[in-house]
């Protein structure tokens, strides 16, 4: 008997019936799972909105008029759209004693489920509408739930009740940190104030360090600089090294082999040889002294050779001094090439370059290049240079380059010149009046320019403030844009991952279809042995059931992936809208910055123009003032000469 190939109609109906039963049985599970996931996504949105609402209330100390005031801000960057497309809304109740947040559900069943999962927020439902009703929170209630970013007048608002763990993140911008114990691996500080510093090893200061060995502090540095005074309670051991740069050194007793100093104050000094640039001695006795500058109270020496000497009393047999200042001066031979200032001078021979004194009486001769005296009586006076005195009296007076008659003629000529210059003086006076008027005009213009500069400065400051504000807004927008870009990237990654999962699931489905086809072929091949191989048919039926279960599972995963893709697309649309808004704000801010930059350039140009005008006016005023000063000086000189001639009765000698 020839065996029949393929499945009988009964067998096909049995297989279809099993598949239908399995599919129908899995539908409620799939539907319930999809509802639960959609509900959880909606609850997450509600919790984020409520959290943003509380933070808004804590910062602004009031409720938002509507939730639209909250959306798209730092408190809640979203737009309040639920995963199924409806929008959350909220407003104060008519009585003003509570705030009501309304959540439209897809149907009454979903509203009931959402209300049951939001009982902590006082949720209730009516039909397909879920409402969250809460009393207006006080500042104390909100402050008890979070730290306050601003001072809201609540005690302990910023006091932590638990330990703070930064989680490996940075804490920046702190003005002052106060605590009992700080354990820090590395401490970097520009200014560190410590009451007691307990160092177990050493203090590192760049390439230098401060350490200790027993009771000895060791400073390891190429050089050590002490800014203030240094007081030693014990001995100072130089360890055969140099001490340099000392401004003032004072000691009760010193045993020094070699001393070299720019300036020193010593009670008693005994030495074979002394070399110094400048010194102050109370009493000095020496056979030979050579100094550029010396200030000595009482000096006795056989030979004095000094560039400049200042002393109360100088007594020397032979002195060669460039410049001498002394109350009492005596010596057998004094040669002074510079100037001499003294109350009393006694010398057998004196050669003075420049001499000045209150009273000078000489019986012999005085030879000098230049001499100036308030009062002097001379037996004979020969001056090779210039002689200046208020009054001269003498039996014989002569000069090589001037005479009384020539002076008289010169004065008469100057008197005539004064008369001729009277008109010029009047013209100069008129010019001075006009110059004064120009100065007044320039002063007024300078005042106006100063006011313009002040106004431009204020506008520049306003523009700078606007630029700073726009820069901050751009920074905030850039941060939001970066965050949105990150969200978009994550969503894109999720979509790509879901696509990969879908592709993998499709491949699995294809393999399952192939397996089903293979099993069907096997059943077809084994159909002619159905009577003898019923066990094989049962095995194949079980395999079909497993494959059907896999197909159902894959279908569930495909649906989940489709829902995730839908949610990601909704979020991407929201992010795209927000990105568009941010781009518009950036363009607006850029335009404002451009306008401000143009205003600043205009103000800078105006300020430079005003500065040039001020400089020009100041230069003109300086020239006019110099001219006025020259004219006044000339007029005063002419008037003085004229009054002198008139007071002397016609300038007769």
C-alpha cells in the first residue's frame, strides 16, 4: 500500500487550534505588560514635574500661576507631555488654599491605576482625569526637604542632617570651609592660615623644604630671606659662611678679623687699617686720613686730604679740601678748591675757590673766582670773575667790561624804548583779553566734552553689562543645548540599539520560520509513518509549541521595541523643538551682542575724538598762557627799570 505524504486535514486543524489557543492566551499578558510600562513612564513624568514644582516654590517663595511657568526652565526642562500625548496642567484652587495638578489619562481604567500609584501626592481620579491636590506649601515645609540655594530666612536651611558624599566629584566656588577634622590627600592653596601646624615629615616649598632632626629644624634651600626682624635667644653660628646685605648691625662686643661695610655706627674702633666709603665718628685721632666724604665733630690732624668735609671744628697744619663746611676753621695753610662755609676762619695763607659768609673782614688781599657776602670790609679786593653786591663803597672802583656812564645811557635808551613800547603793551593787553575769552570758550567746550565722555562712559558700562548678561544667557543656552545634544545622542543610541534588537529578533523569527518549515517538512516526510511514529509526531508538536512560544516572545519584544522607538521619537520631537527655540535665542543674543559691539565702537570713536579735542585745547591754552607769562614778565621788567630811574631822580649817578 502506498503511504500518503503530508499532513491530514485533522492534523492541520489541530496545529492551527493549538497556535490560536497559545496566541489568544498570551494577548492579555502582552496588553497588561504594555499598560504597566506606559503607566510607569507617565508616573516618572509626574514625579519630575512635582519635584520641579517644589524647587520652584522654594526658590521663588510662591507657586507658579500655571505649570507653563515651570516648563522649559531649570526647574523642569520638559514641556509636561505624557507618553500617551496628553499634557499636564496645574493652577491654584479658587480658594487659593491648595494647588491642583491635572493629568488626563487615556481612559478611566488607566486613571484608576495612576491614582493608585500616586497616593503619596494625594491623587484622586474622576473618569479619565487624575488630580493631585496639595495645600500651599510653606517655606518651612519645602526647606525641610532640600538645601536652600538662597537665603530664605529659615534657620538651619543649609544644615546637613546626614554625611555628605560628593561621590568623587569636585566642590568648587566655596568662599570658606569650616570643620573639625580635614583629611585631604593633596591640598593646593594660594593663602593658608593655620593656628597650629603639626608636620610629621617635612614642609615642601617648591624645590626647597623645611624638616627636622630631633630638636633641630632644618631649612633646605639655596638661600633664605627674612623680611622682618630676627631675634635670637641663643648663639648664632655662621659655620664659616658669609653674612651679607646687613642694613644695620649692632653688637655689645665683636671680635672680627676683617670687616667691610657701606655704613656703620661703632662706639670704639681700633685697627691698623680702615677702609670705608661713608662714616660718622664722634672723635677720631689719626696720623693720615683720606676720605671722599666725612662728617666729624672735632678733627685734629697733621695732613687732611678730602674731597668734601663737614665738621664743627677743623685744626690742621696742611689741608687740601674740595668743599668745606665748618663752624671754626684754622690752619697754617688752607687750600679749598670748591666752596667754604664757616663762622670763623683763621689762616696764614688761604686759597678759596668759592666763599660765602655773613661777615668778612680782611686786612690783606683776597683773590677769588667768585665771592658773595652780605657785608664785607676789604683793604684790597681783586675779582677776576663776577662780583655781585647790593652796595659798593670804595676810594678806587673800576671794572673792565662796564662803566657808570654807559649804564646811564643804556637806561635812558630803555626809557625811550618803554615809551615806544606802550602801544605794543596795549596791543598785548588787548590780545590777552581776547586770549582770556578764548580760554573761557575752550573751558566751556572742555566741560561739554567731559559731560559727553561721562555719558559715553555710562553707555559703555551699560553696554558692557548687557554684553555680560547676554554672555551669561548664551552660556546657559549653550549648556542646555549641550545637554539636549547629549539626550538626542542617547536617544539615537537607544533607537539604534532597538533597531539592532529588532533586526536580531527578525533574524530569530526568520530562523523560527525556517525551523517551522523544517519541522513541517519533517512532518510531511513522517506522515506516511504516522501510525507507527506517533511519538515522533508528538515530539514535533512539542517543537512547534516551543517555536510558537518563541514567536510570541519575539512578538512581545518587537512590540516593546516599537513602543520604545515611539517614546524616543516623541522625546526627540520635544528636544528638536527646544533646540529650535535655543537656536532662536542664540541668534537673538548674537544680534544684541552685535548691536552692543557697534555701540561700543561708536562710543570709543567719540571718546577718542573728545580726547583729541581736549589735547588740542590744552595745547592751545598752554601756548596762550606761555605768551601771557612772557608779556607780563617783559612789562614787569620795564616797569621796574622805569621806577628805579624815577626814584633816583632821573637816573643821575
